[in-house]
């Protein structure tokens, strides 16, 4: 029995398509309403490799805004990101965000910025 070799491009195609679907979900849900103190969105993207669903919600008040987003793939993998930004002084802000991957690993980033 002989098998034909699989090209590297063929093995990357499903991963690239899945990444593209997640980017489409992120773009769809990243739209924020400036006037609203809280908002939420959700939706689904169907691909030849399965259906991806996502939801995002955010709120602002008292000089602080927060946002949480979740995307789930067709095989049960879930990615979540939550974060916030707070005005600490005129022209100065602190921020924090945490991303949790499909295997439970997480990355947290935080810091502060100022326009001066």
C-alpha cells in the first residue's frame, strides 16, 4: 500500500481557515456603541470545517470600561478574552486584559498609558 505525501500547505489550510473565522467573529463583535453604557452581541460563522459561535459584552461607567468576548469552535475549543481600562487622571489610563486559550492556558497583560 502506498500513501501520497501531504503538502505542508494542505495541513495548514484548516488552521488558517479556523483562524480566519475567529478573526471574522472578532471583527463582527468588536463594534461598540459609544453612547451605550452597556452592550452585547452574538453570532455564528459557518465554514466548511464547522460552525464557530461567539459573543461579546461590554459596559462603561464611572471612568472605567470593560469587555468580555468568547468564541467557540466546532470541536468544543473555546477562547475567551476579558479586559478593562480605567481613567486614573486626566490623560492617564490603566488597563488589564486576560486571554484564556482552548487548553486552559492564560495570558494577562496590564499597564498604564498617558498622553504626556
